[in-house]
C-alpha cells in the first residue's frame, strides 16, 4: 500500500509538471500569435491612414471643383 501511495504521488507530480509545461508553451504560443496579428493590424492601419488621407484630399478637391462650378453657373 505504501509503494502504491508513493507511485501515485510521483505520477500526480509528473502530471502536474506536464500541465504547467503545456500551459507555459500555450501562453507563449498565444503571445506569439497575438504579436503577429497585432503587427499585421499595425501594417494595415498605416495603409488605411494613407488611403484615408488620399480620400480626404480627393474630397476636398471635389468640393473646390463643385464650388467653382457653381460660381461659373451664376453668370
């Protein structure tokens, strides 16, 4: 009975050790994936900001053209 108890404690300790190792690996795997995804989001944000600036300039140019065409139609 005593040998079985020692064996059970050793197996339990081994399983707990394996659990903590797997949790650590999973944590770093998730951290790596999040870093990768956030990096892609940052890249997309830079591209989005560039497109947004171009669109704002185009909208401003269109507004000026419409304003000028209204001024021409008043004659």
